C-alpha cells in the first residue's frame, strides 16, 4: 500500500456482510486474533477498523453508532456495512468501496505481498473466482426472498404485512437459492477435489470461501438455519465443516454471546 494511504474499514461485526471482511482479515493475518478483531486492532498501522453498533429507530430505520465516536460512517457515502475508506493523508482526498465482495477483493490486491494469497494470480482462475462470488451473491438474494416470507420478524422488518407473506414466494426463493448453490458446488468442483477449498488456484481458503462461509454462519446464528441442509448440497456442507477447522474459528464464532439475542429471529417450518 502507498505510504500516504490510510485505509479504514467500517464494520458492524455481528452482521452478515461485515463477517466476510472479518474472515478475510483473520485468514490474512491482518488482525492477529479474534480478540484483536473485536477490539478493532490490526497488524498494519495504515489499516484501521471503526466498529459500528446498530440502533433501530422507532420507525425501523438503522442508525450507526461508531467506535471511535469521532469517525462516523457518513450517511451521504453509505448507510450499509461494511464500507471501506481510502484516504490520502497528504491531500485529504477520499475514495470509498461499498460492497463486501469488492472490499475484500480490493484489499487482497493491496495486501498481495502479505500473508497467504486468497486469490490466484492466474487470469482464468480469477475469472472463475468472479463467477463464483457473483453466483454466491445471487444466491444470497434468493435466500433473502425465502426468509422475507418465511420469517415473521424479517418480513415485518422488510415492510411485508403478516397477511402478505407468501409460502409460494418463500418456496421459490428457497428453490432458486439451492439451484444457485448447486452451481457454486459444481463450478468449484475441481478446487474442492484438489485443495478442499472453493477458491480456484489458491492453496488454502480464499475469497470465495470467505464470501460463502460468512453467509452460512450468519443465517445459522440468526435463524438457526443450515442453508446446506439439502442432501444434494453435501459437498458444501462438508466444505463448511472444513472451514470451521480454521485455527481462529472457535474463539470468534463459538464464543459466548457471539450473536445479540435481540437479533435472533424465527423461520416458519414448511416444506420447501
Ligand atoms: N451488498 C452489500 C450488503 C451490505 C448490507 O446490507 N449490510 C447490512 C449489515 S450486514 C447493512 O448495513 N444494512 C443496513 C443498510 O443497508 O442500510 C454488501 O455486500 O456489502
């Protein structure tokens, strides 16, 4: 990274999408432990973490409280976390990256010479990585359609009235999500067979792995939902068990109170 750049991550640590960044930071060694991550401490003085706390207003909109307080996420830039700010310390000029998958892909370029590679250098592997990340993000949208209709609390949060919730919409979302994950499983078949990981051309877990593991873990924590429960997704279920074997997993993801109890929701069980 150029000497005059200060890079800041705005992270709501319990969230789904910021979790992708947390996993990336831990695999890369840019935070040295889950304890340091929760504390907002990185191993590079040019990289800072602003931790966000979520507050819901009575009208249901989200307000972020930042730690440190004097560095809030500007709402004219984004209302969502994660967010990445790159500030030129000489000119004060700022640029922003706003999407979790783009943020970790960008940081992986910036920190290409540090820690393990989470992305291949081979151009075709990179294209395949982009295919996989894109497909994961499409499947996440389908999973959101499912829970918008299957979870009374998430429906209410999304502005869907109880009588408007639809089993057909939930079922379709679920089916499309499974179809999408089957594509991921198929497209990652070679790397799963050779390295056990989803990211093409890396030795260990990479960008694709961080992007998907965060989704699997968050939906389990909030809804008690295993998104790979269908028998046909067994290779992904086995991959996730492998991911849980990473050295930092237990200290981060199995610590007491890992998820705020007020953000645990239910899913109505019906045949999907
Ligand atoms: N597509 C975005 C989604 C980010 C997102 O929705 N983040 C949630 C927290 S996990 C959020 O900030 N929601 C509040 C909002 O969008 O205003 C990404 O991949 O980063």
